[in-house]
């Protein structure tokens, strides 16, 4: 089956994270939305309909992982195609429709369409052309997946996502002679996992998935459902609560609950992070803490760029974009937006909205230039024995220019 995965015009609903990646590269459970989409639909080939500026990202970071042919922003041919929104979150296998159909929202927002529409392109999707909107008139099919509105929904559904992913894990528990395993049959560890002395792996409330080469420091407690990615490190004496995804090569410590870390980010020290989404190459100084509950116990408002929306959630922490940095003892309010490439070095509580590529101190707020952001990113990359790539620079430049246009 030919599967087309599109971003559409609503990629801004997932700011700041979609400044630097297509929406389908966001994490949920033990993988990305794209990995779940491929697993659910089992395509014979894939087309990506994305912003042209994201083509380098796909070629650099996604294409090497694919085992089927792919194309970027090519029109449909005569073969029937399953057109799937990039934000789609699958928990189970997808059943291919027998005839042309669509799944739409009330405002004609198209989630999915199974069509024969030669010549339809990514431009039709982005521009909401008449030809694209006409697909919403097709016979309506029942949804087979979730459709998150923003990153807060990914947080809300992360426990379920880890549970769904655990079905595909069949690894034995880790060889941890001096660790305490609770509900051992629901603890899965790939080769090379290193578990320290007196670690508690508690899978009584859900599975614990430990990817190859991850390490858990001594006297830590890991509560499932939880996923710890390849090469990630959990500091000694840490408490990792249910619903947490720690992406590849992250370094996490202190107390973390119901949060998602993309990859390569640092929160190695004490401080609480709860119900939050953390991008890539983020560094959180020691003692950085997120609030995830209002003192009134009311619903938390979610910041998406300069726009404020209702999250419908009582518990909600911060969204921290790629390459953001916080100084020691930074306090982040519930529902905070910390933009891409921003730097917080203030002694008081952080504002609810920190625009991308901004530098905050107690004395002033100023712009974080593109050149300065790339310089800092290069240093952080070198600490992981990596070199920043031309693709990374191009994406950061796009993110910087787009953040100014969108005030995000």
C-alpha cells in the first residue's frame, strides 16, 4: 500500500517542536509518531508531504531508518493511496479500507483519506485547495487512531502509548543481580542495559522498556509504564514515574513523571519535571523545576507560541523547545512555553511565554542570534562526540526566521 504522510497547514499547533522537525518526528511511547504509523499501516512505499525546509531533516535522519522506497513532495500517481495526517497516533494495526473514504473533523480538517487522485500534491494540502477540501465529501470511515491537537495530548496519552508498544517487545528482563524487580514478566531489556546496585524496577502498574545500551544509576526507582531509550542514562538516586519516555542518549536525573524527552537532552541533576515535553539538545540546569498544577486546581492554559489555548488538563508542565537552556534553580510555571534556542538565566520565576531565540536575564531580555545559537549548539554536540551537520544549521536558520514571522 502506498502511504502518504502529510504535515498540512496545522503544523503550528505543535510549536515550538515543529520549528525544527516534521510533526511526525515527535515522540510518543517508545518511538516516534512516524514509526508507529509505519508499523500500523505496513506500507510498500512512502511519500512525505512536508514543508520544503524539512526535506533535509527527512533525508538526514529518517530516510536511513526506512526499509521501503520513499519520496518527498511528489504528486500522487494512478495507484490508490492512503493519505495520513502526520500527527496521527496509532495504538494498533490499521485495517485498510475496501473503498475510497475519508476521516474528517467537524471543521473539514482531514485526518485520513483513501483515494485515487492522480496529480494531488503537498501544495494542495498546505494551501487547503478546493481539490483537497473536496476529499472531505468522501464517505466517512471510522477513526482507527488518535488525533492529538497539541503536545499536551501526547503527554496525556503517553502511558497508553507505552502499553501499546510493549506488545512488540519480547526481550527478557535485565541481568541485574543486585536490583529489585517487581512484576518481572513486564520488564523488557535489550542487550547492553546496565542496571546499578539497589535499583528498583517496578512494573506493577505497567511495562518498563529498556533499550540497548541505556544505564540506570544505583538506588534509582523506575516505575512503569516507562521507556528508556538507547544510550540514555538515568542518574543515581533518581525517581522516574509512570508515563515517562526518555529518548536516545538523554541524561536524566532527579524526579521525572509523565514526561517525554526527545533525544540528546540533559536534566542530570535534582529538580522535578512533570507532565512536560522536552525537545532535543536541551540543557536544564541543576534544580530546574516545572510546576504542573495550579494552586486553584483548575485547568491549565497551554501556550503555543504567543497564542494561549485551554488544555483541558489539570496537570500540565512545560513545553521546552530544541536547544533551549535553563540556569540553575529555574522555576517554570504550569503550561509554560520555552521556545527553541532560548536561554533562561533569571533568579525569579520564569514567564509563561519565552519566545524562541531569546536570552533572558534579571536585567534584560535580548535576542539570541542565529550565529550564537549555532555556536552553542556546536559546543553541546562536541560534548557528545558529535559534529553539528549542515542540515542542522539549515534547520536552525529556518527555525530562527520562522520564529520571527510567527512570534513563537
